[in-house]
C-alpha cells in the first residue's frame, strides 16, 4: 500500500479564449524550466486541448512538494495523478 505522501499530484492551469492553446503550450515551457531549477522529483508536464477556446497545462509533483509549489505557482486546481490521465 502506498503511503499518502507518496502520491503524485497533478497541478492544473486552465487557459480560455482564442489564444488558449498557444498560451498553454508556452506556459508548459516555463513549468519545465521550474522543474529543473527547483530539482523537483518528477519531470511530468503536459498540455491538453478541449476546444478552440479551452486548454490546460499541467505539472505532476510529489505530494510532499505540493504545498511549496502551489504557493509559488498558484495552479487553478489539482487532482491525484494516475498514469492514464
């Protein structure tokens, strides 16, 4: 059984409007840089496009890193990360 603090948390930023896709892709680059600079445990990021006017960027962090990263980057929401999401 996994310990609770071993969970991976998917931090999500929503982008809306006609430039959502481009903004989400650009923001992903900043998240990748942040992961390297802060030496985070995981290097998982991604972008998903839901429509022409709604895209998200996400980054996966270890649960023990979540509080500090959340306070710095202020994601819009989060969820437990599963490999198939």
